[in-house]
């Protein structure tokens, strides 16, 4: 899935953070990210990593949707995230599902859970779609 991010450099950040896309379609995007040594008292990870994971998954869905309407790039991403609890170790899994998809905008809801299946973050990602 790395090629989906090369237009804006986002792939390099996702790769550095260890984000792996395990399932990807315009209907559902699933990805994982390692969580090791998190000492933050609140939130998923230091540096807003939960937002990066959510944005990555929502952007993948938007790009894949955009390809179906001849607008292959997602730009102008807006994110609204809520952190519910911290994840301290293991892998977190994010699942992005579409809530609205049009010709110029795609919006995805993302839920991030820890290995026990407990919700650690929820986010709404809205991407403006632009053709090549």
C-alpha cells in the first residue's frame, strides 16, 4: 500500500511508525501499528501517533474511492479525533469505514483498538479529492 502515499510523502511517516495496511478497499481499510513503551498518561502514543494511524487509514480509503470517480489523490485532510484510553504495548488495530463518499469528498470513521479489543481512539477523517 506504500504507493498510495508517494504523492505527498505521507508514506515515509507511516513506514517510520511501523503502520501496516492489512486490508484495503474503498469499503474498509484495516491497519496495525506497534505500541511499545508508551509512558504518556493519556492518549494513544506520544506525538499524536493515533491521529497519524487514523489519518493514514482514512486517506487510503479516500484514495481508493477517488480512483473509482477519476480523482486519485486525497488532499486537504481534516481530522477530528477522541482519545479514550492509552495503549501501552503490543499492536493497535485501526478500522476505517466510509460514512460519506461523493465525487469531491470522502469521509471515514476510524476506530482504533488495543490487543484486548478495547477502544483507545475514534476519529472522523474527511478528505477532499483531487484528480491527477
